[in-house]
């Protein structure tokens, strides 16, 4: 049955209405999900409707024609309830939209609504970290003897051995829902964490946003040899939003309104790589460190571009408190931007990443993991453990969880007996080796469903599926960060009067 809008109907569709809308899916059969009308406009005598598919990611929002609307199930917006009064005085007002933190450069992605991990008893705090032992699997049931409460132990079973791991230090609270982070939807094919439903909603409700920022405002961006279709709103100047194509210089990221303007700009722009210091180069991959205060224009332009693919607001003009690490690919024409991450110069929460993005043309090629791996290499040089700024976006969540899983499993599977004794390792030691914060180590072990409670101890059991999936994933991970190619000297920003 064809579900189209009745052209003869006198019912007027207004903003806020909800109804089924035909969504043309290239991978599957067309579907009619419920959608909300965010805006209505008329072009050449024909009405167009900007729709947000309920329970789907905002990146799928689009303009549709009336023939894709199912008018038979039209729902009008509900009237707002009046504020209750008491003694003739208004009651408490509805909560206002969340205020933005003024110093933030880029928005922080939203927490995806991921199914909770299977219930696992909280790891006990311990006053000491006792080493972990390895036991043959056949003797696993009688190998774990009870110990004092301050020596609670986790053990890991893999390929015929059981390895016991110690919980983290006492008094440290684990972060709830320290979820998997993606590697931009691109690198989640490691057989461990499942990929996100790319057609579904993995972000929380944004109903408090104003209507303008809920709608994509840029049709197309030309960046070097690539044309990109933005996923979300970005606060480019309003006069540029009506253009069919927005042109960017791929080296300084300056935005221009026409190809002719871009060509004129290129005759004057002598940049062939991001400004700042090149701190890493191996093969065709380079990383540049950019100071948000010294290179303000570039940093602001980078944030505007990133906002097209990150679902959050941005105060892009305040870049002073941030460092930007831009990954590039080199060819005869210059260093082409692949992705980046930003990082606060001073973070009280041990954040080593504020925002992270791989541009769409380079996604699904392992670059997301490479960016994450690089951020942890910087943390190793700094002698710190780090964690990404929470909450994470849906794609960021998958990438990080995938990276954490591979990094931790790599260590656990490489444990070898020491002088005939069972190999031993603690969660603190895993954290120190990887620079991954202890809370993230624990949440990853829980996510992989490795933790079990047995005879007063926490046992980590690696199934053959986990081992096989990890080995397959590592075979696909061709590009890694080589610490010998990193030339980075961390600065103590707390001792600097000004950034």
C-alpha cells in the first residue's frame, strides 16, 4: 500500500508534527519510521519538510517531499503544560538548556545509549596489589585458594592457562558506563565489540537544542580532492549556508564561497601542511602539534570543519586552552588532513583527548585507532595515565572500546611464566604499561564479560572466541604508531604564566 500525503487534504503540517516518513535505505528495504517535522519550506512552488527520524541518529536527518509522508498517522504537537501555580505565584520553571562551558573549543559528544554490561560484582578495593598467577586450566577449580580480603585476585584463563589479575588501587571509584569507544565507525571490525547500528540512534535526546542547531546548514564541502556531505549543523557564517558548495583550503582550512575565490586564495596561501610542529613522521603519516593560542585562525577553522561531523555545540572561537594534534597523509602536493584530536593544556580529570575525529573519506581504514594510539603514546611520554573526555560520541565510544580491548588483550595474551612460576600482573601494572586509566581497564574487562567470581576471587576467563577474534583483528591492524619516530617534549603548562 502506498502511503503518501493526500494532496487534497486541508490538514497543514507544521513544525513539531510527527508521522511515518518513507526512508530510502540503500542497504535494506525501504522503511517508514516515525519522524518529527523540524522545518517546512517552499521551493519552486513545492513544499519540502526537514525531518528527524525518531530513534535514529541525527546524521540521517534530511529534506523530503510530501509524497514521502504518511498523512494517515499524523500526530500534532502536544500543547505545553502550563506551569503550576501556588498561592497565585508561578511554580518552579522547567529546567533550562544546559549551559555551555565557555572555554570549550569543541563540543563533547553525547553518551550513546548502549545496553548495560552484564551485571558483575564490583571489584573490591585492596590495600595491596598482589601478583597474578597462571594455572593450567584442568586444575583451575582447585588452584584458587582463599586469601585475605586485602589480596583479592582476578585470574584470566586463556589457551589452557589461567592468569590472575589484581584490582585497582583502593579508594578509586569506577566511572559508570565507561563504554566502548568506537574508532569512528570505521575500525570496529576487530571481532570483539559489536559495531553500532548505523541507522539507529546511539545518542541521547537533544530536545533542548534550538531548532536552528538541530538542522544541517551546509549542503556540501569541497576539501582538496574530496567532497563531503556534513552530518550535523556547524556555525559557519550564515551567508555561506545557502551555497550549494562551501570551498575550504585543505591546508589552512579557510572557508571560501566559490571555486574562483579558492583558486585566488591558493595563489597566496603558501602552507602545504598544518601550522605548528611536526612531531611524528613514519612513511606517509605525520602528526602536527598546533597550539590553539598561537594558531588561532587555523584552530577555529578546524573546529568549524569538525563540527560538521560531531553532534554537539561549539564555542569555536576560544581555542587558547587547547592543543590540536592533526594527522596527515603526505604526497607530492603536500600534507593532507586525515583527522585530529584536541587536548586540554591542563586537565584536572586526566583527560588526554577532548574531541577526536577522522574525516569521512578516511574512515574504515584504521586511522581512528591510530589517532587513539597516538594520544596514549603522548601520555606515556608525559608519564601519565589518560582517558578521553566523557561522555563519548557513539562512534568515539566504539573506537575507544575496540582500542582498549585490543591493547589489554595483547598484554594478557603475551604473559609468560617467570622462572617456572606462573606469570603475574596487576591492573595497576596494565594501566602503567598502556597509560590507559584504571577505570577504563576495569570497564573494558567487564565489557568483554571476562570477570567472574569464584571462591572469593575475581577470575578473568578468556574464551576461544575472544582469543580468535583478537588475533584476527590484530592481523588487520597494519599501521601502528612507532614510538621511535615520535619527537615530543611535553610542557608543564601549570608553570607558564600565559598560554
